[in-house]
């Protein structure tokens, strides 16, 4: 018996409809998949670690948690801890750096956490580990850099408790003191201010971009190249 032409056409149309339905379901699944919707972090971001040091009592620097969450959303690993942990965190960073698990180290601190940054940098340098970027938010005591991060940014309130950071003889790197007096931020709110947070994250993103072509770092005790010997004077904005 010869097949009915209408019946054959109906089967063909039904198969086509089913095929399109399956394709639409697959496309919907891909669109709804979180792994497909979220771009994978770059290799430079994944090999970076940002250490955020809170100040005294661990309750006045919660803006650092917000910064940390935003960085994690970009695929950048972070650790948020009280400033008293700076020495053990330096040991952890050095171990991961020497094992090749970590390439770029960034430090951010608020209040006493900012005051601890030079000590953490100095310890990492003694261990032969470079610091790409350090950002202090209103360091509360006179702070002096004896060894260097590639770049150190001190954001402070000139008519408040914060202090400019000074470079000691032999300091290597770039130091920027940024006075934000008159901006409406205070010592307790500087880490929570949206504009300050955006600047911190932008500086970290720029440091990660620079880390794709890092400059060679001398081992501890090695002669310092002449071009790296000059310190950059603090800038007051």
C-alpha cells in the first residue's frame, strides 16, 4: 500500500517541530547555566591573592569585606583577616609564591591594618617575595616604608587621625600619598565609601594587568640596579 502523501507530510512536519523544540530547550539550558553566563577569570587574576587587613577589634573595617566580595566576583582570590595576623599571612603568601601557586601579591589595610602593611611588606621582601601593590586606608600611626612594594598608595584624611607615609632611605618602588580631606569620609567610613572602594578595586585591576609582564625582582641581599634605587617622592593631592 502506498503511503498517504498527507500522512507523510504530517510526520515530516512533526519531526521538524520536535527538532526545533529540542534545540530551544538546549539553548535555554545554556542561557540559564551559571557557568556559561559567567566569564572565567583570567589566568592573571586567578594567580593573584589580595590580603585585606582589618583594624582594631575587627568590627570597624567591614568595608574590606565588601571589597573582598567584589574582587571574588571578578575571580580574584582574597583573604580578609585582622591586622594581628599579618606575619602568618606573610608566611602563607611566601609559601604559595615559592610553590608557584601565587604570582601576584596585593595588600590592603584599614586603620591599624594599614599601619601593619610596611611590616608585612618587609617580611615578604626578606623572604624573597615581591609585593605588587599595597593600599593603606588612613593609617593611624606614623608609618615609614623601609622596603618596597612595586607601588604603595596611602589614602588618608589629612585633618583626621591618618598620617602620610614616609619613605626611608633605600626605599624602592613608587609611593603615593593621597589626602582625601574635604571628601566627607571619616576614619570609620573611609573603607565603606563607594568612591574609595571603586578606586581600590581599579588599582588592583590595574596591578593585575601589569603583572602579565612583571619586572625582575632582586633576591634579598643582591645588589640593587641603579634605575630602581631612586624613590619617588610622596604626592599630596
